[in-house]
């Protein structure tokens, strides 16, 4: 079953591409799965060995380089780092007879690049070749020194199409949201954008991509950043910047299909080819979900603080529900075109209800007074004949809720979590309920209205 599923996946993006992977800026990736922290590159296998530049390799997780296909059997895999040697190349070095005020360079030949051992002739010293070990900053290179390249070779058995697969860290994506709220009679609007990021230096051309959302456990070690060598060059070419030509007629930007669920994850396909320049964020609109928002002023107490008087401000809380899956991402919230806050949305299933708060509302105040009625300690015999000490306490709680807004009614919600062995609601005034171990109250406060609730509870610890 696994092989059949893989075959169906691979058959979607079979292209007639031949030739080995290279580090050209014009490289085209046929299929890319983009995750929140990395990307999987899937390519039809071309000429072996596969070749990667030093920069490309710094973004690749080597242990993920593999061959995939319906019936591929890898019997050997070799990864090799190679670099053209500087040995026997002509260079210039600072003459040993130079001074700080009179610097001279003489021509030499690199004998051992590991030790920077150079052969040269200095007429001030003699006519015979001599040898000197010099520091890297004393060398002038006529040509840019070669960089490492990495080669990956496979031995395998397969009668079907074979693809290379590997993870790289310089391509990722995240979801960006903007929630626009209006009057209660106007439906809210949730704008969803996919922000695809290329952290590399070179342009990436992609034929087909999937954006993967959900709880995905893929890790990428910190990318290796090559230490820049200390080199001097005899000739430095002038840097030239090519101006971008803007055509009057441009092809339409790619679109992102609605998400499809599989294995508890969601995939959003981009079937049109696109390109991302290096160090660039590329943002595309996604689906437009239908959402509902309920505005609430909430007083939420996750622990019982005991006797005393307290004054609290309500939390500005919103209850969100979407008809489509929402992948986690940052959300900017606007109400009547004013930016009022931001949150980080988690992964949300379609039609799931999610509450979030973005600050306090100073116009909605609660005043609470908790008094102790009684307390006593007793012993309880358990079913195993073990005796444990219990403390029973009875509290009376009086709360007032006041809406200081002059023209707007508000929905308020109150919850008090009581984490004890057991809790009982003995009596109450107002709409007060006990839900397992949480005291709950909901009501509407008219402008400038004040309401009171009172309840008595028994706790056992």
C-alpha cells in the first residue's frame, strides 16, 4: 500500500528532465514540498554523480539524500567532497624584504596549499628557488581560489522511474492572516496569505509546489555556514547590476488551491511555475474562508485565590470559527480599519471554535469579595482501609460586574476554576452554574448597567 501511494504521488509530477543536479542560477526544481521550517526537493534522477556547490550543500541535510520510487532498491550511496587543488598554481606573495612603508609582491608557485608552502625566487636573496610558509593574508591570487563541491553517487536496482529526494533549509513558508472586523451586522473578513521565503542567495525556479500545513515533526539542523577564506586578488572585476525589465504584459501570478486533508495534515498545491529570488519573501493569496466572530468580555480565573477583595478588568476576547482548516500563523486584527492587536493562531480544524484574548478592557470591571464561612478537618477511610486527612471549607463569593460604556452593550463571561479534590455549588443568586470543577456565569450588560451574582461553594482537599 505504501509503494502504491508513493507511485501515485510521483506520477503527478513526472517530467521529461534529464541531466544532473547542478548549482546553476537557472536550475529548475520540478517538485517541491514546502514546510514551515524546510523544503523537500524531489527531482527525476539524472546523470550520476549528483553535484552540489558549496553554498547549495550548506542548506542540505545530507542524511535525507535518497532515491525514491515504487520499486527502487539502493545498494550503495557515497557522498564525497572535492576541491580543485591550488598546488602548482602561480600566485603572488609579499616579499620577505618588504617593509611597512615599502610593500613588494613577488611571483611564486603554491607547493602545498595545506601549509601555504610557496616556492619563489628573490633576487635580493639569491638566484636559487627558495621555500616559505606564508599566512593566507600575505597571498595574492591571480584567479579566484576554487571552492569545494559535493558529489553524491548511488548504486541501485529499479525498473521504474527513480527520483532523488532531500531536505534543504533555505526554503520555507508560513501563513499570514488579517482579520477585519466591522459592526455586528457585517460579516468579518479573514484574509489568508502564504509567505514563501527563500533564505538562500540564488534564485529558485519551481515548476510545482505543495505547501504543507499541520503538526509536522521534521527537523533541520542549523545550516552549515562556510567560513569565508582570507584571500586577496590581483584583479577585481567591476560589479555590475542588471536592471530588471518590466514587461507591459505579464503572466498572471500562480494561485494556491484549496487545502486537501491527508494523514491529519493539509496540502495546498501551486500548480503553476514560479520563481523566488534569493533573500526574498514571496506572498500569494490563499483561500478565503467564511468565519464567524463573537465578541466577549471575559473574566477567567484559572486558580482559586481564597478569601479577600479583588478588582479586575475584563479581557477583550474573541470567539473564532472558520469553515476551513487554518494552518498556524500570525494574525493581525483590525476593527473598523483600526489595528487593535495581533495573535499567533494555532492549527485550527474546520468548524472548530477558538477563543483568544488581545488585552484588557478598562470599561468592564468586576469587584469580587470572597469570605470564609467555615472549615474543619476530618479523617476519611478509603476502600483499602487507608485513612487520609481531609479539609472541608465553605466559601461565599459576591461579585459585581459593571459596564462603563455609555452606548454599547457587552457580552460578559465569568469562569472560576477550582482545583481541589471535590467542589460543590451549595447555593447561588444569579445565573451561576457548576461545570465539573468550574463555576460559570454568562450575561449581557447594557450600557452603564451593573449586575450582581453570589454563590456559596464547598471544597474538599
